[in-house]
């Protein structure tokens, strides 16, 4: 059974360094993807209190059986305000992250062309791709009410956290 998360104060690096092994412990021995994604977003939300933390997973699009096979990002475990359910490749920050297969830091969402505003409170954002065997399987999206919330430290540690998650 999981114990309470040990929430620490300190620099951002210190907070991530405390959180990383705890997330590792939560994921250890568990193969259920939804359970693992849910605990990762809960851990990040508890430690940092950001507006929105969640995953989108690459899944089949909502299309008729006869239509061409298409994929899109579909909302997965998250914490925060309700969010848009589906995002197409290349659309918004999440779709751009999927398309480019690289982390995107947005210091001011109003200055990102095509940004999808799920909450009017969001001011800055970081999106990390989940990559396995060269393929993007989903993205981790984090939104903040503060401008310029995310930097290279967040990128470094959030990428490490995403790498810990066993994807089937
Ligand atoms: N802002 C994102 C959409 C997802 S929500 O922020 C939860 C985007 O532009 O892709």
C-alpha cells in the first residue's frame, strides 16, 4: 500500500530530487498504465500545486469504420480543471510536441500560435513527449497560472519522470 507522499520545500531541483525516487517507488512492480499515470499526475500536483497536470495518449481517432486510419491525442489521467478530450497531430502545444517528438516550453501561452486554451487561468505550459522505441505514445502536459513557470530544470526532471513509466 502506498504511503503519503513526502512533500518537501526547497529549490525546484531539491523538490524534484525528493519526488523522483518516490515516484519510482509508486511505479515499482505495477504494470497497469492507468494506475501509474494517475499516481504520477497526483504526485506532481501534490508537490508543485500547478493548475493542471495530465497525460494525453495517442489513440485511434473517432472515425467511421470505413474512414482512413487516423490517430489523435486522447485525454488520460489528469488533475485540474476539465480539459479538451481530443487533440489532433500538430494542433496546440500538445499536438506540436507529438509532431516534433520533443519537449516544448511555452513561457506565455498567448504568444504560442494555435495554443488550445482549456482553462482561461493557464498562463504558461510545458509538454513532454512519451517516447518508446522512437515512437511518441503520448504526452505529459503541465499548465501553470504563472507566466514563465517552466524552464530547463522542469524539462530535465519531467523527462526523467516520464522515462520511469512502464508503457505496455
Ligand atoms: N493547452 C494545450 C491543451 C491541453 S490543456 O492545456 C489541458 C495545448 O495547447 O495543446
